[in-house]
C-alpha cells in the first residue's frame, strides 16, 4: 500500500511522463497533422527534394509512438472509465493511428510487406486517410484552447525529449537495417523498396485501383501521336536505351534499361499540355515543356515489354511516381487543358 502511494505521488523523471494530458493531446494532434502532410507529399512527389520530408515523416510517426504510453495513462484510461457515448469513436481513432504507425514501421524496416494487394504501405495510407475525419472530430470536440495548454517548460522539455528519442530510434533503425542487410536498407528517398532492377521478369506489374490489361493483341494496336498513326515497328527502330526508375506508390521501385523515344522527337508540342491515354481509358496530362523528359517505351534490354508492363507501348516518366507511367498507350495528343487541371491521381 505504502509502496503504491509512493509510486503514484513522485513525479516521473522522464520529461515525457511529466507532460499534462492537454499537452500530450496538443502534441499528438500537431504530430498527426505533420505526419499526414509530409507523408502525403512524399507519397505523391517523385523528385529528390522530398527526401527530407520522408525523414521528418518517419520521426513524426515514431514520436507518436513515444508519446503513446503517456496518452494511455493520462487520457485513455480515465476516459474509458467515464463511459462517454463517443468513447468507441475515440478508440477507433487511437487504433487507426496505431495501425498507421505500425504499418509505417513494418514497411520502412521491410519486416513485413503485406499480403497480395494489401501491402503494408497501402494499409498505412488507408489508415491515415481514415484518421483525417476522426482527427477533425477530435480537435472540434476537445478544442485545446491555447490558454488551457500551458506553453511552459514542461511542454518544451517533454516535447523535445519525445522528438529526440524518436529521432534516435529512426537513426538506429536506419543504421541497423543497412548493417544487417534488412530489406529496409534499400529504400529510396520516397520510402520505396527495390524490386527486380534490370530483371523485367521480376519487376512487379501493378494496376492503379482497378485498371487491367486490355485484350487487343499488339499486332492490332493503333497508336496515335499528335493526330498521326505511328507504326510501332518503325518506332522500335528509333529507340535508344534509357535507365529510369519506376517508383510505385505501393512502396517499391525498380530500375530498368528502357528502349525509348522521347516525345519531343515525335512532334512539336505547342499546346498547353500533352495528354497520354491508355487503351483502358486511363490518362494523364503533362506540361508540354516536359516533352523532352517523357518517353514512349516499347521494351527493355532489347526485348519487347511484357503485357503487364504496358505492351506494346508505355510511357516512361523519369522523376515522376508510378501512376504517371501510363501503360498500353493508344494516344498522345496536344491538349488545351492546363496540366494542373486534373486529379492528383487517376480514378480508374
Ligand atoms: N493504363 C494504366 N497505366 C498504368 C497503371 C494502370 O493501372 N493503368 N498503373 C500505374 C502505376 S500505379 C504504376 S506503379 C505503374 C506500374 O508499372 P508496372 O506495372 O509496369 O510495374 O504503371 C502505371 N501505369
Ligand atoms: Mo503504382
């Protein structure tokens, strides 16, 4: 009995343990917003400047983990005793955050990639997307008024300790992954893992949401570029090899030596944008100024593309994430629509 009292009365030394419930809440809300913003950006953008966002994203996730015990002690346990009607909504919120963080860690370390269509990264993204409405609800029903949270030394010290501990965890996991050869060691700055580079047979074939390979045989394929039908055999004669990385938002990347012709060699692109359309209806708009950096590929290493990889002809868009690499291309046309006037991802 005496022991029990002593334990609860003496303040914990660990600065994170000394944070007040309102302070833990505020930190968690800020971290979730930051994690969603940095994660969303590094998921959509395929260029190098997002490198740091991916690191910040990982540290945000791990800081949430470091704060979790304080959250459970300070608000989850007392909250569950209060039997509020919305308590299960709070539980769902917490569970989704934990699932998102756990899947993020499993993906990053490469300890578990998921099963079939359900990659660890997809579950991570899905859980994070479901967190958004619950976060809005949480902030609105428990508005942490700026004055109610003491922006004191305790908040500063506790917050900084949590972030520091998370950064140390992140660094340790990165160093360990590389040292012991965990799958997490071959991640690109986007967080994706390497699969089947320079080995097209091992490179995955992926469809966005629910698209699937068309039935038209390559011999009957009609490709139109800037209003003219382009003969595929003639196109194949004009290719040159180009090393480029396709980096799928599902969490893997693969480098290949593609046999390509740049779009700028095929027409003079004067419209506002270039629309690349697949036989399936899947399409993407690109700025016309990118024509020299976008390529039609008919194969890799001198071999024709596999059907799943977009045979007979696909787009190769270095520096852009997977969804831009339109497969089974039937038309490349100039468009008056600005390229920003489209959804960030196709809907098929
Ligand atoms: N027509 C069409 N093109 C597509 C897709 C699709 O679903 N339909 N998926 C895209 C996505 S999300 C990726 S990651 C790459 C994958 O290319 P791969 O299947 O050759 O690996 O193709 C892109 N091109
Ligand atoms: Mo993808």
